[in-house]
C-alpha cells in the first residue's frame, strides 16, 4: 500500500491486510473505567492541617462530565465573590489590554513581581517578591535535605503518609516518593523530571529556539508557576498509591489562602503539588510518557494561577501544550476511550464531554483547534496562550465558550491586537461571526490533510494545519462518507444531523466536472464550504468556496478530490434565551406521598434525574398586605429536599462565613413599596428549627449563593437547606413574620446550584401565611399564584475582577445566559446538498477511475474497560484487518 493516508493508495486484492504502527519516543497515558459498575464512587478528602480530615463521597454516573468529579474546593476560589468588582473606567486602556492580551505581565505588574536576570521563567519574579515586597512577609517555604521525610496528604487513597525526598531536579523540582514506592517508581519519576527539565541537554527536548526544555518553554509561553501563592520556587512531585491509573493537580492546594499566600502555619500540601500515581508508572514505565504527563498537569497549575475557565478550554489548552506547543505529536484520537464511529464524534456538540456523546474526545478536538489557531499566520502561540489563559477568579465573570473566542478571534479580521479596549457583544443572529468562521475553516484544514499530494492542497494558512502536521492527518481520512465517482454520477439530498459546533465531511472521490449545490431549504445556521483539490492533469489549483442555501458551484479541471465540509454554527447554539429556559419550579405529583397529597411545588428536572446545574431561581408569592396587629404572623409549609451533601473544606463565603455546603434553598422576604411597587428591603429569614441538612440544626453557608451576595454580606445571607431531609422525608417548617407586620411583602424560596453534581431537588407543599387565626395566603387557588423568577448569572460589561483586575470582554444580549449545563446538547441542524459529475477518464487518470471499498471501522473497542495500546520506543504493533471483498 502506498501513501498511508492518501486516497490514491492501491490495495492488493488480498483478504487480509496487515497495518503496522511504529512506536515513538513520546507516548500518551490513559485512564479507563473498570466496567464493573454503572457509577463511579468518588471520595474527596481535604487536609486543613492538624489532625482533621474532611471527607465527602460523591456518586457519579460513568458518563458524567470529566470535570464533575473534581474536589469541591477546586471548583471555586475560597474567598471569591461575584460582586467584588471595579469598573473598567477605573483602569487605563493600556492596563485593560495588558490584563487580557498579556496576562502574565499584568499579574507581575499588579503584584510587583520583577524578574531577576538568570531566574527560571517558571519562577521569574520570585527573588524580587521575597526580597522587595511584603507579600510573603519574609517567609519562604523550606525543604529538608535529600533523604529526609515529610508528611503529606495522599489524595489518592486518602491518608497521611511519609514521603521521602529522593531528588531535587534542575533546582526546582522535588521528587517525593511515598514509603511504599518501588525502585521502578523512583527511577521513572526522576528520569521524567530530568527529561521535563532537559538535564540531558538533548536538542530534541528543546521545543523552540531560545527554550532549553519543555518546562522552560511551557512557562515562557503560558506564564510562570503560581509561586506568589506558595512563597516557594519548587514544584513537588508526589509519587503515591492511588488505586487508579492517573495523575492530577489540585487548584485548592496553592490557592488555599487566596488571594493571600501560604505562611509558616500552612500544611505541606499547601504548595505546587503534582500527584503521580504509582499505578500509572507501573502500567507505562516510560519516562518520556511520565514527562509528557508532567507537562500537561503543570500546564493546569499555570492556568489555575490565573483563575477559572470552562473545562473544555483548560483541558484543550493543556493538551495543546503537551503536544504541538512542545513540538511533539498531538494526542491521538484513540487515546483512552475507544469509539466505533468517527463521524458521530465529528458531529457531536463542540463542548460535549461524556462517553455517550463523544467518547470524551473534547481534549483532542479542542487541543487541535488551538493548534490550528496557533499558526503564525492566524493567532500565533502568544495570542493563543492569551486566549486559553483568559480566566477569572470572580464567579460570574468566569468565561464560557464563545465569550473568550469571540473577543480574541477579532484579530483574524483586523490583523492586529486592538489599540483601545472595547467589549464585544455576542452576535446571536448571524452565523457569519468570527467563531463560526474559525470552526468551519478548522474543519476544512483537517479535511485538507487528507489530500495526499501537498502540491494539490490549498495554500492559505486558514485552510491548512501547521506545517509539521500537514502530512500527518489528525482525522481518519478513510472514515468520511465517500461517493465513488467511477461507480455513480450523482449524490442527492445528502445531509447529516449536526449538534452545535459539530461537523460533517463528505468526500467525492475524484469526479470530473462536478457541480455541488445546497438545497434551498438548507438551514443557514449550518455553513458549508467545498474544498476541491488541485488537478495535476489540468493544472487547476486547489480552491475553497462557500455555499449558501440555494447556491451551486461548478468545479472543472479533470479528476479532483472534493470535500463538502459542514458545521453547525447556530449563533445562539450555546446560549439559553428567554423562550428556551426550562422551568425549574413546577407543580408535580412526583414524590408527593405521606403528608403530601395531590401536587406539590418541585424544583427539579425529571423523575429520578439530578436537578440542573448553575441555577438561581425563586418560587415567588404575589405581593400581600400583612396586618399591623396579630397574635402570630407566620409562614408555614412542608418541605422535603434531596440536594448535594454537606461538605466542610475550610473555605469561606461572605464576611468570613465557613461554608458547609454548595447547593441549597433559602427563604427570603421582599418588602415592597406601596408607591411604585419596587423592593425596598430584602431579608433572608430562617425557620424556627434552623437551616441545615435535615439531620442537624447547623447553619449551612452555601457556595452557590455567592453569585448573588457580596463578600461583605453577613453569614445569615448564605444560610439555607442543603443535603437531604432524611430518606425523602417531609418536614414541617415555620417562620416568624412579625417583623413585617403592616407591610406589603412577597416571600420566595430561592434555589441555588453550582456547576457540579446534586440530587433530585426540593419540594414544598401546604404553603400558608397566618395572622393569628386568619389565613392570609394559602387557600386552594393560592398555590397556583406562586410564580418562578429566574436570576441570570451573566457577566456585565465594564466589570473588572477585584482580585485579578481582568475585565469582562464579551457581553451577552439581554435575557440570555450561557448553556453551561448543555441543555440544548441534543438539538441538531442539517443542510442537504447534492452533486452531479462525470466519471473520470481512464486514459487521463487511471487511478481515479478504479473502484474502491471502505475497509470498515478504523478503530473499534468496547465502551467500558477500554485499554488503549501504548507503544514504547522500538516496538511495533500490527492489526489484522479483514477487507470486505
């Protein structure tokens, strides 16, 4: 077989074909489910120093989003608050631009971090910080001599363990081994650190001119390690038992005192720590693979020092770093989880992250999107790094999806960085926006890799992958749906159902004189470009042309490979608009048993399902006049709840309130003006038995309420029910309303959830307001008078994060919010196309006139317990494929 990736390759007429893959010096790692259960049981432990160890057990479905099992402390900054903002007008344009386009330099400016000559780029500014600022107040974390032991928290199997310092590599990497580690673990981890820092001085480990190692280049492009929060210029590699093949870092390790740094009382884990599992080293005893894992996870450390972003961007950024940015091979599509249908993965939602939807291939797809954008002719490495480093410590300002892309991709249209700071309003009407065009051209570039002869590809960079990858297709070129020009003369009404950001690529195999047309009723939100390879026989060059509904193009020039590329770029595809917002509070018979009869109000999703994430919605009563005098003025109702469990990790919200939970419900009273109907007072009220999880009267400060209350708010503002009210047990709740006598009021039950897991929701029944023996609210018709009020958690133009000084760059249209929970993930669009052509002429192009047959799935593996083969240097793997002819 000639031309491994070329479509002009000939196959000998043999029943069996042997495909061999050579091992490379750099290999990936994989993590798999054990396939023994339908759920993942995840226990998170947090060490706060001393002898206390807090634990929370989470049960996740095996197809839960990859980020949903993260430590709760890692989801948000302990002291961040959405309302702690300054206005953009308080900063100069040059400062705002630096905060966005040169994030590392902006942080250095804000914290007075001045690099000293000769400092490692990962710790540039450390010496000046210690000597010339009071940030660490003269304290620097000290480490013992090699061979000494220190107690760390093993975050893999949840125990305190003695770790021995085995080596200090390159002056900045401490390699610690747990007491049960083997000589192999020690050998591989130290060699990996030497590779990562290139202590060997090998040219192949120098990814770019001026960078002597992977570690140096990583920090030069992405920024320094977050030493300003640890008062240390070391990275600690902890080789530990995990009972899983994995490796990770925890943002909550080095941000424990955010925005302040560690101090003399800080625990050993309050540092830059990278947890490397012994099991991973046992499975892949390759120091190059381990070093590549170092690069990926420490990229997350750098990202975490700048704030929070959405998971696909952070993982895509780290995966971009571990491969193309270090001048290494990209992570292959078959990494970790196998799949059967490349076209299904291609058509999946661009932000999907489950085995069900896309076999968790968002790492690879987003990494290659950033790789595509990082070409010097497009964004380049520095701007691409700024894009993936655009993060925030302020909850409501955390970027999501197009909110980052729309701003940075303006450079593709203007050709230069902006000279003045101006926010961008997301265009939800036109599919001709910058992000849509980039997504479409990216897919065209991937298809262009499948043109075997480089002289027949397009010449524009926007239709090509980076030069070192153009002859190494990222996608399986044989998987595209193909129409053989020698067998047929037309293709009629061809289409694919595409999820948001999903794509389809169709191939016309070497037709002559092809005409391609798009149906008049094709959905304009699916953009279509036709890529035609050049023709050697006629001298025609490659061309790319876009088709709109009802349009057609003719492509002359002999037998030419033609690709029809389509992408769903629905401009409102990643937003929830006013008419699309699902109802959270509803009247339902579900679980209305025992003391409940008929229907109760329920804040939830579907029966047996978890309630939606990132919700802030109130069940609100109509305004009512309370009497001036009454023996008792009370609100009463029955309630039942099944929400995310209590979890105390030492973090605080509001004015130093210890957080005890994440999701929850609280009752608030609005005092309403008789003159204009505006709210004059808003009060969080507590039941007589107190808020808690149903098992204790403890107050529960809730993280999810930070988006609505400020950091100066009293602890009472963050109270609410969380956890479970027993085993779906109804409870009676009573509130004293005497302080509101004589006022016009409306009361509401405010439901708040964060971005991670939860439960079935919150139920309320028999809502009554009594004044002595009189019923003011609560007869049969009053139940239906309650209405839902949704609070939108969206960034505001002009807001600048207090702790990071980073402005909001993209604004949503009024009434819209991000579809963070992917509520629209199952929606699809299509755009049918047709084509007619002449069969290729045998005398002119003999190869094009031959018949072909698709060999079948390129990679097949079970969904569970998939073990991707890893090749070591010098090894070769062969797969026996059965041809269908």
